[in-house]
């Protein structure tokens, strides 16, 4: 029986598993399970890797986004967010007291279209959230930064897909006013659940450390003997020591993991070449792609959901989307903000036909050929998808 091929899988080489287990025993023996040395060690290492002055660990990528949005005081204002993103991007704006204003995407990158930012501007716009979809930092970044700079808008990176990614040698998380990462198990590096804020602003870093710990005084605010003064309303958004331990080891493997993902992507490009009904999304020059996902655009009449069912049912291959349905077609956003089908024609056309192939460091060339062979068989049968003459 052919084994199931998952869409993703965390990368924990045997030596790392053994070392993590040994260090975990020390943590359990010591009894300090939170706010300990591994948090500080992980944050310092991540800041160095991201090229920022500060990194602040959190319990999720969503809380990392909300903390940044609260720092930039979006309450009562609007934040432009691409409709092509995971729901947490827009949800974080709502949680922070703002309104997410969804925007369409570029068909070449699946990322935010700079011209859409201009079209969506209102007197209430406070900032822009740029999402590095699938691990790609858009080549339109400088245009987006210029638009924000000229209009005095903050720019946040939702870098959940993109740890280790870079544009012109500058890492994700260091490209804007702040960055937010997710370490969910499917991501290029993981802590199980968890997130990270990156910033060069010491005030932002202190605010983040305060808000993640109920809002107690941190840094320059904490001048007295009482270390538990509540200055603002916060949450328990802390990361545990065990998560930080796992994250530290994952970070040491990140460059290796991304190199392996890049190798799989290049194998896909060769194996899929010449298969009719498919179009790849090329990686632009001077870009390091994290390849959190490997997206393909299906030509009509093929749709992602029907191809995905065939891959899973007939070939045992799991796939994914980036993202379908997009935010504006989700029931909550339609009811809350009045979005309707047709509001974002590029996203609706492209995302319904975009499928994400399995990609993770331990995939083999044989796995890639298996996926390509399955696509070749599925797409040859156009009649089954309503594509017959």
C-alpha cells in the first residue's frame, strides 16, 4: 500500500530530538517552566537571525500581531490587510479595536497589490499589514514602504510564513516598523504553538513585554521596588520555557531547513515542467523564499478543491490552499463588514485555482516525482472537470 504523503511535517533531526529531550529534563528538574533563561536565549538568537535589535516571544503569531497593532494604537482606525491571508491577520486588527480593510492581491505574487493600498485609503487609515504569503517577500515591497512613508502610515509584516526569508539580503521581520512570526507546527520552524515580535524600537519591545504579561511595568516604566505594577490592560500571552527550548533548536536548523525546502522546490520545477494545465509562481531575483508552501495555479476548468480531492482520494497525497476561501468570503467577514462575491476579482479568480503541494525538508526526489506523476494523470483527464470540447 502506498504510504500517505502529508502536506507538511516539522523538521526535528534525531540529534536535535535527543538534545531537546535532555535539556527538557533539566528544565523540569529545575522547576522554572516560564520566564526563564531559555526565553531570553531564544529571543536574543532570533533577533540576531532577523537582523533586529529586539525580539519578544509570545504564545502565538496572532497575539504577536495584536500586540503590535495595540502599540500603533489602531483603536477606532483602519488597517489595510490583504484578503489573501489566514483569518488571524484581520482578526488581530479587530481584537486591537480597529477595522480591517481588506484589499486585493497581485496575481503574480499572491501578495498585497500596492495600487490596492492607494484605492483603500481613507482619513481613518492608520497602517498597512503586509503578509509574506507562502514565504515570499513581495518584490513590490519598496513601493509599499514608499506609500506608507509618504502618508505617515505604519507598516507591519505578518511574517508567519517567512522565518529566514529575505529580500536583497535583508531578513523578514526587519523590513518594516515591526514583524510578527508564527511557530505553529506547519511553519518552517515551530515551537508547537508560539510567536515572535521583531522590532528596532525599544519602546515597542518594552510595550510588548508588558502586554504579554498582563500589562505590568517593564523597562523604563518599572522604576520602583514593586515589580507588579499594572500600567495597562494586558493578557497572559507568554511563551513557556519548553517552547523556547524547542524554538532555539529549531532556529539553529532554520537555514538548513530552508535550503532543503529550496531544493525540493527546484525538483518540483523540473518535475512539473511541461505538464499542461499548471502555472508556477516564480521566485523573483534577489529573494530568499522560505517555501513554507509551494503554490501552483491551475488553468480553468480545474479548481483546487476538485484536484485536491483527487490527489487525496486516488493518490494519498495531501495538499493545501493559500487561502480559499479568502477573508472577504468568510461568513463572519461578510456579515460584519458587508463583503460580497465579486468585491476582489483577482483574489477570487486566482485563489480558487491555487493549490499548495507538499513541501518539507525530509521530502525526497521520489516523493516529488510521485506528486508530479499524480498531477500528470489528473490533468490529462480534462473531461472529468468539465473541460471537454
